[in-house]
C-alpha cells in the first residue's frame, strides 16, 4: 500500500511539472502576439535535393539509395547564394519572417552541425548558409524560423520500419528511436544556441508514422516524446514558437497551428480537416506547385492569386507562409521575385488592412474577405460580381469609403443587420477593392 502511495505521489508531481512546462512564458506569449499580427512570411525549401531539379521529395520519389544520394555533396555548390538578397526580397515583399529548411526528410543539414557529416559544410561550397542567413535576418529586422523534419530517409536509427516513406534508401540495421531522439535534440540545441535568436521551430513528418492522413483519431506508431523536445526548445529560448505540421489540433507545448496548402477550415487540399484552435494560425502555400526547386514546374500563381490567398488567410485570422524553392546555385527564380515584388507594392498601399488585423466577423466568401481592427472593418472585394453587395454586418456603420482614395461609398441599412454596399464605383479588374467601414460595436 505504501509503495502504491509513493508511486501515486510521484505521478502527481510529474504531472504537475508537465503542466507547468506547458504554461507559456511571458516571452512566449509576447511572441505569439507578434506572430498573430505578422500575417506574411517566406518559406524557403532548399538543399542538396535542389541539384536534381525535381522537388524536395526526389530521393523518396525516385527510390534513390542513401549511398548514391550522398554523392550530391560533390555537386551542391551554391556559389550565387546571397543572404542579403534573399532577406531584402522578403522584406520588400512585406514579409515579416522567414522559415528556412535546416533539415528536410532527406536528412541533409543546411548548417555546420557536429552531429553528422551529411551537411552543407562538407559540400564543395563549404559555407554555413544558416549562419549567413541568420546574421542577415538579424541585421535587417526579419524574424527567423527554422524548419526541422522529424522524418529521416537517410539515417538507420530513425524508425523507418514503421514509416510510410523512404523505403528504398537501403537501410538494413534495426532502428533505435532513443538514438535518433538524442540526435535530434543535439541538433536542435545547436540551432538554438549558435545562431542568435530563433523565433520559431517548424516541425514536419508526424504523418510518416500513420496508416493514413485522413483519420484524425489514428495513434502514431511511435511515441515521438514531444514533451522532451518541446521542453528543450522552450528552455533554450523561451520566446521560441513551436509549430508541428501533424495535420491535427495543436498538442500540449505547441504555440501556433499550421494548415498545409489550405486555409483554416476549408480542407480543399485534403491534408487538413483538423479542429481550428485559438492559437495563432498559419497557412503555408507554394507559388507554383512545388516546394523545392522543380525545373519543369511552370504553374506559377499570378500576383492576383497570391493577394487573394493573403487576404483570405487574413480573413480567417491566419498568416500566409508563401514558399520559394531557390535554384541549386542559390538564385531565386525571377518568376518568384517579380511576383513577390508586386505583392510588396500592393502591401505598401494596403498593409494597414492586413497587418495586426483580426479575422472578419464573417468567414471569407466568394466575393472576398473581411478583416477588422478596432472600430474599422475592411471589406476586401476580390471578385466583383454585382454592383450591390448585400451583407449582414453586426455593427452600426458610421462611414464608408474606399481605402485607397477616400471616396465615399454608399451604404444603406436594408433590414435589421443587413446592409447594402454600393459597388458601382469598384473596379472589376482591380487586384482588390478595399472598403473601409467605420463602425460602432
């Protein structure tokens, strides 16, 4: 009986400690608020896989063995990489942060890690690109997040036997998750100790240990021991935000919720469908159809499509993390650069209707989306179909005007909370007709 009592007391103590570890610090809460207001970030998929020009999944998709894939060390030589150009491009586009691939599923490390020789400083290029990028981000005032894959197609200690991907890499040794976990924790310690302030860690790969990615109640085939990982991160840098692309509702210790190629709640891409939390939200999306450099993918989204994405994400209260896949020489494709420059020009004029706004009182509609800030409501008419817009607005409208020129917009209370917004002067060819409503809530 005494033994049971001691064990029970120990369980209570451990449970209490775990709960305390999941309580966000003052620094973490401030970081969440900043992230909630940031609205726009740059995702960068780049590494040894870029050499093959077929996306970041090329090792898995082509069934390349690890010993053959490692030969890319002799070919990855990004002599045109310029951290200042990358960060300036993001800043001019109106982006507030950069999420950079430090280690993708092929296990290639984009920094001078001491935990493996499969890293960028062992290529003929030799330089630590993460150090160069981190220094430039800090210099230009752009926050830096690091993407880190939980999946590994290269190492034998990763539990590849139960994983869905990386089956053709030639591994025969028995896996050892304790060894793999220690490897990940050692790498994360490097990332959070040697590169200045890291604003967030973006995890990916949980889905590799599931039979399917649609049943949200499926248990993982392994215990990832997230509490150990998350506690380490928050101990090293308390403000550092944690997100995990597991396509589920957030788990304890996570600070924001992400939606892959989907706006929150829409699940058009089939990877979402999870419950939407009250944490800050983020949608990640590509400019063409590829994350990593794909030499044959010319399906570029137009500037109009990107602005639509940004506005609709903001209408849900979410950030847009927009991806580029630089070429293996370190140059970002001109098709990406030109579009980001045009989005930046648009944000110079309309940024106040996006940054630091809240989700609209109504979710995005076919005609557009709504963002809010204090006593201002911004109607983003992205798709003008009629000259009159009838909408239920739960506030009293005091004034209505076009945001860009201040011209008055006629509004009329039709019945109860239904209002008519006159769009006769709206430009059907505009990227976005933004109407500012001053309201009494």
